């Protein structure tokens, strides 16, 4: 023990023992300040120890200080006791006796433990761990401030529960039984329940997740824990994150499963691939390996795609953009060709290991769809182009003659109207020449229709060559042409032009079998003609003039005069009567059934045109078709018959008679009519209702653009095509394939001789065989006797039509027949 006497007024050491001197060897203490031996931070302790307020004289005071030699020490912790000595004489200085006891080892240990406790407390607070201490032996329960704060309780004071049972009421109902059981197991020393999670109600009402960890530190004699200390941690954020992660993982898994995307990792160093089940499914690995060598995949890649498949992964860089590619494989299990999309990214692990992470998915159907879309787009573009071209062709065809490419009658009428309007406002005159090739029918008969077409083309070119820049040349139809001439002065130019035309046309034309010379009759009308009244009048007057020229003989020219018009009116009566019949709807449909050759059930109805006369009789087509064709009004009759037939068919359907399809004759002229398809589209007839019968003619082998377009559109409307009078013309198999008809109608000329001619039967049999080979229905018309029906059935005809079965009949009789057949079928 070190001892020193200190004069308190100056804090000077007046006496020491030997132990005190050892505190600072080599330094004499007497006469020095005691403060030189005390750590500067402890000087206030010295003043408190022996200061004026330190206590009564003679009473010992104690405190702990660091003692050494200033300024650097070394310092040691000592227990310092001081006793103020009594004053023996009045006015003597105050002194105190100091005792110094070395407690450095003990104090250092205490300070170390205190620092450890402080650090531990800091660690607990910063980590968010709340400490609890359950001493079951003493029934003492401790909860730290952090434990209270995480539940929203006050840092001091009583907890809102007084027992375990009350506290359990704060636990989530779904967790309450488990927590009560866990506490009992903790008390029993079950290590499995020293760590668990549960939900507890926060003081503001929401639920928080608590992770509870505890351990026994003291035990009862029977080895049951008597004291358990542990920590609670608020893991709500972690549990929410886990729930979100689980939900996200579930959604990702669902997305991957739904989209059939496979995920894999490829170790670049070893070449090993770690893949999920979907990758194995994509590549057809029936053994479902969790890992395999990358070469197993490369062995399945299409040889043409192998380089591209390998290059995608080879170019990856750390932190770079992902690489994607698409390649084909042959699946390992079934060898099927599949299209695979490949997306990869390079990942560098903490150990520097390079791993390629990626996804694969089968896009075979997508590729097929894409190819189908490309094909569909190309087809659509081609069809649009075709439609645009067809539209242009139709617009052109509507105003031009398909054979000569000259403007047609419609174009001529529009142009003549325009010229007349211009002439009315100027001094220019307008003349119209109507030109007819003499004996054109004789050329067709002698040299054939092909030669006739060449004559018409030659005539058109001759007229164009003779026309001046402002003249207008057109083909009016058949062998008739027209030329509009604007001129000044008198009519001499018109006559001169007409004569030049006759001279040029008279030059020899070389045909296949010789040469012919043409002549032309020409009728001329002008605005100055007496009785002329505009474009329509000029057309009428030039027609009268042409007839006057032809009445004089071939190669004549006639100008219009009013007298010509009067004499021609007498000859117009049949034409006017026919036009009147159209206006008054005197043309009506008659119907002739077509029967199944085996069952004699009605399987079709042919529609025929009849002219109803004033006396109630009906005229055959032969009495009006030639005149209608010459007047170019056959299309109007056809349109009327079609409209009435479709209306009858609609009424029969609504009455529940289940009528079979209708068939109507379609002339070549009608087929080339640009207005045909729009008229059919407006009818909105159901598919399979109608069949058009085309005459076996040159139109099957050589169709103009409008006819070809109309045929295509007719099929798109669901209308069938049959070839009428097959076997009487010269249709080639190529032409037949080009038209691709639904049916062939054997001409009555071939059917009539069947009972007496075996050669004729062989011809019909060959036609039937052609139909069977091309999957075309064969219909025989002209079935006049039972013997005809028997022979045609034996030869393999599909359907029969003729007087022996049923004659053509009006709509009411056809309706009666349909009702009788329906009644017989249901009986």
C-alpha cells in the first residue's frame, strides 16, 4: 500500500512511504503536487475527495483513480482513500492522509466486461434483436427496450399482458396453438422448438412476424430448463419479401409452364449444361437428365444452322447484351423437325467462373404461322394486284371491244355526246359514219370464226390508219364500225373519207385458205341533217342511212334524209314488239326437272325462257332469240329470267319444298358482260342454289379477260358451271380442265340415236368416262323414251332430262310437282 500526506491548500506532498516512491521510480515526491501523480481526467475526483464539501474532518473518503507519473504514465487503477487530518493548532494548514491500493487488474477486467456489455447492447439494438429472459424458478420475466419497441410498447412500465395465457391472445389465431405447444416444448427442453416463427398483433392493430430464438441457461434438478434467455426479431419485411418472392416465383413458374420456356445454365469450362424439365421436353430427352454435355444439343441441331447456333454463345461478353438466335433441331426421341428460339447472357460468378444462363422455347408453330402469314400476304397482294388489274381490265372492257381494242358502242355514245356539246358552242360540224362489212357471215361460214376475227381486226386497223388525229373510231358490235369526224365547211370530207374506207377495205386480205376482198356499206348522218337532234338522233339517223345503203347493194354510201327514216319505221315493228315485251315482263321462266338416273329423284331444275303472248300461248326461244341477239338485248332477257327464277326458288324454299339447284343457259356474250358479276352479287343467293350452263364453244378454249374474270367470280359466289351440248363442238381436254366444270350435259344429238346405234353408245360411254375421270357429273338431255333412260343409266350417266320424264312447265306446275314428290317421299 502506498501512503502520502498532502497539504490540501497547495495539494503538495509533504510525506510518503517507500511504496509511494515506487509509483514513479527516480522521482522525489516530497514538495511536488499530488496532481502530478493523478491522471488529468481524474483531477475532479481528487477535488471531490478532499475538497471543502468532501465531508467532516477525520472521515475517510474513497474513489477509484488512475495513478502514475504525468504526462505519459504508465497509469494504474488504484483505490484511493483520503482522511482529512485534525488541525492541532489554530491556523495550521489542512492536511490529508492518502492511501493508494492497487486494483488495476480487477478494474481492467471490469472495464473490459463493461465494454463488452456495451458492445453487445449496441449490437442487439443495431441488429433489431429484442432480448427476453424467462426465469421460471424466480417467476421473473424481462423484456428489453428493443423487444418492447418492435411491438409498439412503451420502453418502461408493465406489458399489456400479465401471463402467458394473456400474451397468447395477442398471437395470430392461426399460429396460437403452435406457439403454445412450442412454449411447452421449450420448457421441456426440446431443442427443436428453441427457434420458431409466428405472427403477433402490434399495439396499433396490424400483424407482425416474429422470429423467436431461445436457449436454456439454467435447469431444475430434473434437467428441465429453469431459465431460458432468447431474442425476438421482427422479420415482417423478410416474410413479406418471401411471400412476394414466392408469388413471383409461382407466377414465373406458371408463365414458364404456360409458355413452355425451358431454363438452363451452361458451364463454359466443363461444357456441362444444367437444365429444367422443359429443356428436356423441348429437345426430346426422355431420360430427363438434370445435367448433360452441350454436345448432346449440338448433335441435334440442323447442319445448316449449327454455325449460327454456336456463334450466338461464342460472342457473349461479361455485362454485355444478351444474344438471341433461332435454329432448327431434330428432336432426339421422335426425330421431328422443330424450330427453337435461343436467348442467352454471360454471367461471371464470385469465383470468376463463366456461366451462360439462358432460355429456350419451341417456336415451330409460330414459324409456321409466320410462314403462313407471309404466304397469305403474298397471296393477298397477288389477289389485290389481280383484282386491281381485273378492275382496270373491266373498266377498259366496259368501254372497249375485246377483239379489236377499239372503243365500244358505250364509249362511242359518250364521245358523240361530248362532240355534239362542243359543236353547239362553236362553228365545228360533227359527222357520224356507220360502217358495215358486207357479207361478213359468208366469210365466217367459208373460212371459220377465226378468219372472221382476223377480218374484223384488219378492218379496225384500216379505219384507224385512215382516221385523222381528231377522228374517233369505234366498233359498235358484230361487223359494224363507226367513225366520228369533226370538220369545217360542207359534207365533202365525210363522203371522201367514206370512199377512202371502201377503197382500202377492197384491198386483198390474206387468210389461211386464200385471199378475200372486202366491201363495206356506209351510212352517214350529221348535225345538219334534217330531223337531227343531238347524239342519240345522230346514232339513229346513221343507222337508217346504213340500212338505206345496204338496200341498194354491197359497197354503197348513203346520207341520212327524213324519207329514209319513214320507210325504215315500217321494218322496226318486230323490234319494237320485242322491246315492248321486255318492258312489260312478258318473258317468263319455264322449268324442266333433271332426274337422278338410279332413283329418279329430282336433283336439278333447268330454267328456260318463254315469251307469253296476248292469247295466253307461249313462244319458243327460236322465235325471239335471233332477233334479240341482233338487237343486242339478249342480256336483258337473261337478266329478267334469272331474277324471276331466283324469286321462285326462294319462295319454294320458304314453303319447305326443298327445291334442288337451278340451272340456266349462259351465252358467251352474257359471260363477257362486265355487269354480270355485280348483278349476281346483288342477288345474295345462297351457295349451291344456281348452276350456269355454258355452250361448248370457242369460249372454253379461248376466253377474253372479262370472261375469265367473270368465271372466277362466279365460282367464288358458289355458282356451279356445267358445259351444255357437250360432244357437238370441239372442246379440248385442256379447255375442259381450264374451265373445270361441275357437270357435262350430253347433247340431244348424241342421245337420240342410242337405241339403234352401238357406235353412238361408245361415244356417249367415252364422254361418261371422261366425266368420271375428272370427277364431273354427267347429265344426258333428250331422253325421249324409257329405252333412252335405260341405256343412259347402264352407260353410267348421273342424271337424265327429257320429254319422257317431264316437259318444260311454268312455275305453278313445277311447285305442284315438288309438293307431290315431297309427299311421296314422306309416305
